[in-house]
C-alpha cells in the first residue's frame, strides 16, 4: 500500500499541523491546488482528551472514534475531503491505532463530549474495557521488543491489536474515513505495534471510495511512523513492505549537512547510498512535528536560510515520498496552536504576499518552498545528471533537461559558468522571484546553446539556492 494516489504530475504532501478542516478546504481551493501540491496530512480526526492549556499533543490521546476535535466535526471533515479531492489534493489522516489516552484520573470528558476513565482503561464511547489493552508496564529499554510493543508509550493505554474486537474497531474507524474519501493514513507509533497485526488491519481495509475519483480497487496509502536511527531491535524493515515508512535518518542527515557539519558534496550519493530505505518505501521530510521541537541537528523554520536550502535539496533530488512541514510558532514542547480566549483554534491570516501572520508559520506558503513544489512537478520522471561540486559546500545538478538546482552553503560566493542541461533560453530563478507577465521578478539566467549559464549565489544573498526549470522560461 505504497501508492499515494496523486493526481497528474503532482508529488508533494504538506502537513497542515493543527489546522481546522474548514481552513484546509479553503487552502486546497485557493492555494494548494493551484500551486500543485499533491496532498495534505491532517492532524488526528477522532475525539481526544482535553489537556490543560490545550497543548497540540492532547490530540494524540484518543477517547473515542467520533470525528469531533478542535479542527472540526465530521460534517466539516467530509466537506474538506470532498473539496480537496475536487481540486486534486489528497487527504491523509494521522491515525492512532496503538493506544488510547493516558493516565488521567477519574472521569474525563473528550472533545466530542464523551466520558472516559483513562486510568481504568474504560472508554465507553468505543467501547473498550481493560481486557482490550495490554497490561500496564513502562518502556525502559527501547531495544526490548516486548516493552516497545506491549508496554505503554509515555503512559498511553496500550491497545492489544491481536484481539478481534480491537481489530474490528480500528478497521471500522479507518473504513469510515475511507468512505469519507481520504486517500490514506499516517500510522502513529507503528513501531509500538506488531507488524503482523498491522498487516492484518491494513489488508482488511476497504478500497478507496470511487465516488471521490479513485480508480476501482485502489488500496489506501499507508505511511508508518517508525523511528529507526539504524540498529534498532524493532526495525523499519519489518514495516516497509506493508506501506511506506518515515525515514528519520533523512531528516537527521539533511539537517546535519545543511548546518555545515557535513560537506554538501557528499549529497551526490543521497538516498539508498546513505543507507536509507528504497525510494518508494521512504516517507521523507526535513522536519516533522516532533523532531522540529527537539534540540539537535534537525532544522526547522527558526533557521530559515538553511531550512530553505535543505528543503530545496529535498524537493529537487529524486528520492522518497516528500512531505513538507507547515508549522505554528512555538517556544517549547507544549506551546498550543494559535487559539482564542475560548481555546478555539484560530484560522490563519495572510499578508499581501500570501504569508501567514497570526502565529501560523505556513512554510508551505514561503515562495522558496512552494516554488520547489512546482519544480518537483516540472521535473517529474527525470534523473539527476551533471552533478557538480566545488569539493565542499557548493553543489549543482540537473534533472534531465527540465530543471537545474545550485546551492551555496560556503561563506564565499558561487560565481561561475555551470552546465544547466537546459535548452537554450532565459530562465527565471524561482527562488529569488518568479516569472510574471513574461519577465523575472528575481534573478534570471541565460542558458547558451551548450546548456551552460552563468550562476551567481553570493554568500550573503538572502537565499543560498538558485533553481531553474522549463516551466519558468521567459
Ligand atoms: C507523562 C510522563 C511519562 C509518564 C506519563 C504517565 O512524561 O513519563 O509515563 O506522564 O504518567 C504527553 C506529555 C507526556 C505525558 C504523556 C501522557 O508530553 O509528558 O507523559 O502525554 O500523559 C505526542 C507528544 C507527547 C505526548 C503524547 C500524548 O510528543 O509528548 O505525551 O503525544 O499526548 C517515540 C515513539 C514515537 C513517538 C515519539 C514522540 O516511538 O512513536 O516517541 N511519536 C508519535 C507522535 C507523537 C505522539 C505519539 C507518538 C504518541 O508523532 O507526536 O506523542 O501518540 O519515539
């Protein structure tokens, strides 16, 4: 179940973290469809506990499978899926199959008004009782398969996916979403579930809904969150044949390289050459909603110049199933999404350039990022050719004769003639500007009959990337 069911030449997913369904519907129509995004990963859709201060992570603590959360209700969800599918943007839901809510005392009320007693493993809204869960124990040794798969991840009540009842409830929940028109799922905490149980669940799911434009017999796309830094007892390899797997080493290594800890020239063998999963099994990202909050090598929106360079490389180099992160501003791990005094999530607002202003970061609306989504569409099905580097942190390469990317992460200028592999003509750099009414608002490059052009990226330029492609030819 590795096919994401993209429309036409599209091939980038964006994670609209914590967005409301009505805002996503609007975004599909006004921005994502027109800009050629292939799909959206949405936050968990089913009822969750209400945690004090409304941290984003409360949504990873389910109470029932009713589709009411701070992002909206079932009707709004269905409306979003239909409107996004209508403009060729697929919806993938972040689903929690591993666990229910954690150690909250007494009776709690969820976002759909359902009561539960998490500490007692009592979730009448499903219903689940204690017998549907593994016995309580703590994960202390992450290389102990039993602990990782049968104990409680941060105290979250651990469902027993080998039980017929649990399986039937999970399948019913996922089938309900398929009926509503989704194209697939991000499976949260997949590593904490036995792959045989997941195989049973995935293979029992309905085909995608033909009323939403999916061909007959389309299987839901599955991408599984398995954090494997290499050498883990529970490895990504146990899951990769069931569906795609998040390739966390991609995120760590790309961050490391663009932070300057590893010369960019080594990126020539990016992908399986670095020990990553085969391309069609790897869900790739510069950062995700978890590791963008951790200190370390991973880049996030707070280092914009490096982040844009890393994202340009991510989207220009043909490896993996690409996902772009779209964040809200945060100070610490618990910062909630932008919300009003009544704790309702607020809609993003945009300035005249289309950038988000009210606490939403919207990386996907940064020109340097959405332009690379367009680049990736324009060069689809071409190979990397004409790799060049300066032996250090300046690199360039072509995608067939359709696109060219150059990056300068050295502290001195890149100024020289390079092979762009493009047909003769003048091209706009889609990073520093765009092609508007037949002329370039940013840099332009004139390519001669041999495919060469003069490339300049100053070390103090606003962006350290230059990107040309055939759809932005003057
Ligand atoms: C606290 C203590 C625990 C204690 C527990 C019970 O920290 O030591 O056992 O109480 O008394 C929140 C709090 C966390 C709290 C927990 C339970 O942050 O402090 O535990 O709730 O009440 C998200 C957040 C977590 C959050 C969780 C549930 O990241 O902080 O925990 O949601 O709300 C591993 C896994 C991987 C996982 C990753 C974070 O292999 O699968 O850790 N990633 C996914 C999601 C992630 C999500 C979960 C899994 C859980 O991407 O966002 O965790 O659904 O690497």
